[in-house]
């Protein structure tokens, strides 16, 4: 079903060509307001969200809560505080909002704000951070998550004293015997676990719901759980694999909220991971996502409908080659809506809960934070390569989509975006490879331009039609580069087989595809073959180093947090899947690892390379960047190292990000110039 654009959306984009509009810059990216936590009130008449704005001078962001009327879009600020207010949750009567904020505390605590006037009330004052608030149905208690030590007995005063003693301890060693012992940028050796609690809003009395709990939850972000409509059960995805964690299998547990700690594992039979459980509003079913393999990280997620009465699970949309990421019931529990990556876009789909065909509801740019507002009415956040994030109201019955927020409207009007074109070309095995091409705002096809190929990480991810804060193609196009983003073999959103095609061989097909992308662009007649560069991060950085040893097309390379030595990746925070991804290991079939490792082809390195890495990067440890830089300098190849002592795999601090863009653009200009040839 194709949705019609509202007039207001067309009016928004008509402002692109205004004379005063300026091309996008790195500084301008940090002026973009970022919405999060969008959630609709019980009556569907309004929504609340946190809106983060950044300040380059303070090098920080601040989030405040905003209320938006539905479907009109009138927006009212709810909070204005120096500390960020996030994770809003509506009370059952729609008159209060729970949220988390520091507001004078060392870590986030729970607050409750009256919607129609009044001050926020501080509900918890604990020695640990509070997150993920959800109201119980009676409106008297709020469920929340806090990380506490193993053996925690419910005494927060004792815990505060123990944490103080821990802070005063002069021993700083981290000790483990586990295979998984750190993740992303933090260690997992403190023997602490996320627990569920419920706090009485009036008295502040706290009930401990998971005594004796020693379960890790979602290492990638917020815990995945849902509260049943009657408030008696929490469905939660936890890691049920035992230490030393030679595998990480997630199961769905049904946990009683009576404080007994009793639970039932409903997915024990599935030896792969299950996640994101969601109860139907009528309390009869539970939908969760299931994978079938643990050896392939991006195995398609399949929707499972679990009947709570019969205790049986039925697969939904089993024959559709999509991998849903978020799903939501209609208010009458008859339909399920889900978001899935779909050929480099994040699209919305629907399926009847009792079975039936999957239908595409919305395919346009990237959609997230989807929320049900009525029988066939929804709100969501949408953004694209040339579209700053805004809130939209989707009326599926009338097939209309209307932008209802305006927090980035002025900047959208004042930004001159380069034209975006979607292309395809023949890649490895003759398969069609999709890519986005972003042209400089003043692009003239009669002139000859430098080409920049951006190579995404993963490798099982994709460069999509979204507004990217860290690898924004419009910034590179604005500097005078025709910028391409090929979604080579291994990319997700193009089906399971395409993503799985490089399992066991990370180099061959993506490299061939990236070379074919250059040839395709050169054949169009406006690319200067002597002015070609490639840049990528993580796996994209791996591909950059592979290019350095196998291609002479490029005059400059940019390697951000890139894998260089596959053997050394067994120091990564995630090693379990690498044996399968590389089809070998340092102890078995190591020839497969070595032949796919860029480090084995250093004798061919000639192309100047900018190497960027963060000290707190545990996904691709910093030694990978230092090693390739050391090899390049030792060999006499032009190289420059940019090292961030306080960044992880991503560059997240505003001024560091602006500096990152300046370093990349300066490096490109040094070797391939910028703008069309004279």
C-alpha cells in the first residue's frame, strides 16, 4: 500500500533550493535535535518524547521532555532542566509521566511529573542507576531496572556502604575466567546483574522482584521486557547460557511480579536466541523474536506468537525474507505491526495476529519509534539522507502521512542538501548491488569530480536512507565529493542469503563489489579516475586495509577503528562467533584466518592512509589501529594517526566528532583535492 504525502511534507522539502540555504557541515549536524523514547498516552490523544539538543561550547547534550498533541502536532515543553530527562512512561490514567534523570544525584533516578501542571517528584534515591520505568496497571507502583551485585539482599543502605568501600579500594585489577568479560567500552567483571524492582509512588517503598537473580540481559542496550496487562507477569529476554559463556543464548522468561522470583523459561527448546517479548493488550498472547542459529549473528529474526493459555508457540510470517526489529499490537490485539530493514530502508509492515499475509504499510526513508495511537493511526519518527528527524502521524485508513513536529524545520529549510540517487550495478556472481549516490549541491555532470566510496561496518549492516550522525554522506558531498555507499554482499536488509553469502569469507565478495562500484561510477563519465578515495569504519576499515593490499584504484584511504589482523580480533569483546565467521581460528584451520587478514598483504601497501582509533574501543581493540599505522610508517607509506583516548568504537563527543570530520576532509583534500577538476 502506497501512502500519499501530506501537503505540509511537500512544503517542507520545497525549501531546499532557497538562496540562503547552506550545505551541511559537521558543526550543523550537532545542531540537529534528536527525539527519543516516543510514547503515546493511554487515550491516544497525545505523545511524550525526550528531545536532545547539543552544545559545542559545553561539549554536551541535554534532553528535555516534550508533549505533542495528536494528530494536530501542538508541542509543549514539559521539562527544562540542566540534567537530561529521558525514558518517559505514561501512568495508566494518562495524568502523570515517569522518567529518569540525575537532577542532583550521581546517577539516574526515578521521577514522576504531573502532565497538566506541577513539579517533578523524586521517587528513588538509590546508590545505583535506575532505568526502564513502567507503571503497574493500578497506577500505584512503578516497575524499574537497576544493576546490583550478586547476592543483593534488598538493603540499599548496605549497598551504598559497600560501593563507597569499593571506591576507596586501592586495587584496580579486573579478574575473570569468562570468555565474555567486557563489552563495547565497559567491563563485565564486577559480578553485578540487572534486577527488577517496584516502587510505591506515594511512600517510596521498594519491592525486590528478582531475589537471587544472576542473569545478564541485553548487552547491546536497554533490557528487553514487557509487563502483562494484569501486572502479574514480566516477560523478559535474558542470557541463559552459563559462565564462562562459550555461547550467548537468550531465552524468554515469564517472571512473577509478586516478589517470589519464580519464573518459567518458555523458549528453552530453541537453542538460539529469543528476544523482545511483547504482550497483546488482551493478555492472551505474547509475541517475541526468535533466531535459529547462534553461529551467525545476523540470522533472520522470526516472529513467534506464544499462546499464554495453551503454552504453544506459532511462527508468524515464516516465509517472508525479512528480519523484524520492533513489533507492536493494535489496540484490539488483532493486528501486529513491525519495523524491518528493507532494501536499505527501515519500513513498516503489518500481519494479522491469527495468521495471514504480510502487508507493507510504509516504505519511505527510515522509520523508528513506531507507536499505536488509534485503530489505524500511528505516530513515528522518520528521517532520511536528506531529511532531518521529525515526528509523523500515519493514518493507515486514509493512507496519509503527515509531519506533525517542527523541531528541525528551520534547519531543514536552511540546509542545501545534495541530490541523492539510488543505483544498482552488477557485483560478485553477477548479483545486483544497491547503492546510494550523494552528489555535491552544485554538481555539474559535464565536469569531472573526485569520488569517495564509504564502506559500512558490520559487515552485517547497511548504509541506508537515514540521517547518519557519524558517517553523514551529505557532509562529504558538501565538501565537493561524489559520495557512494555500496551495500555489498553481506549487507543486511536484502534477505538472509545475501547477508549469509560472506559467512566464512569476509574479504572476497565485498571487495569485488566495492571495486565494481568504482568501475560503475567511472563509466558514467563525470568521475576523475585519478581522484578516488575510500573510507570505512570497523568492518569498513577492514575493507579499507584489504583494498590497500589488493587495489591500485585509490589515491587516499581512511581507516576508522578498522580490523587489520584477524588473529588479533580474538582480543575483541566478542569472540564466540568469529570461529564461524572466519571459517577458522588461531587453533584450527588458521590458514583461512590468515588468508583473509589484511595484515598478510602489507608488502603491497602504497596508498596513503589516515588511521583513526579510540582507546576505549573493545569491539576492535586499539592495537589494530596502532599496528596498521606502525606498519605503514615502517614501510615508508604516508600515514597519519588520530587517536582518541576518551572514545570507544564510535566518536560520540561533539567536538571530537567535528575534529574527526575535519581530519577526514583534510586528508581527502591533501591527496585528491575537492570539487570538480579545473
